[in-house]
C-alpha cells in the first residue's frame, strides 16, 4: 500500500515538475549590466525541518522525514502515515502564476493561504486518485504542500485536507 501512495506523490510532483522544469531555464531576458537579485528568503528555507513533531502526529504521519527531491531545483521531504502521506517541497525559480502558465492541470484554482497567493492543483490524470497539491507563494519562490491518500478514498477531500495543513503553517513560511 505504501508503494502506491509514494507512487501517487511522485506522480503528482513529477508531472508538476515537468511543467516547472520547462519554465526554469536561464533568463534569456537578462541584459549585461543589469543588477541581479541577491539571495531569496526561500533559499535558506528547509522543507524537511519545517513541520513540528506535534503537527505531524496530529495529521497521522510519522515525525521522521524521508528525502523527496525529484529534481535538484525542487528539494523536499515526505512523511508517511497509514491513511496518507504528506510532502513539502520548495522551488526558488517559480511563482504561483508561472506554474499556471507552464502546465495544464486537471484542476488549477487560485486561492489564498494564510493571506498569501496560492493555488490548488490536481495534476493531469490524478483527479479522484486521492491526491492534491497546494502551492503557496513564499520568500521569492513557492512551497508545494502535497498529500496522497493510501487509497483513493483514504482522505475524504484531499485538497481541503492539504489546504488546512497549509493554512495552519503558512505563517511560518519565509516572507
């Protein structure tokens, strides 16, 4: 059962990543002599240590994280549970808006999380599979909160569940 859940999170992230990677090439619009932005707050953000142990246990997942870095520019971790797994990744090259423009989704709905620009995403082919991604603008990039139910019906409303988690924790994200 865990293999199915991990595969769903990987597929959810993987499909989103293909769109993200297509957008995250070099800035062809840079001109010589233009100042380049210095470090973004998201650069020092560690998704693997972000959640507090009591939060993780309250959501029914392990306090032990596992690496969930599918591509180098989007590092993150995942936490396993019996009913669901949760993953958190960061991407310093994207925005909520650029993700919308870079990929087609089964569902992409702009929302607000903790007063920040955000979006609810379901990647192509994942509708009804028990997973959802909430992307939140943070510190010059985005953080991707992801959930995958152990089975399709393990989590009644995956998007509502991951948005609840995002809303509970977004105030701690870098500005």
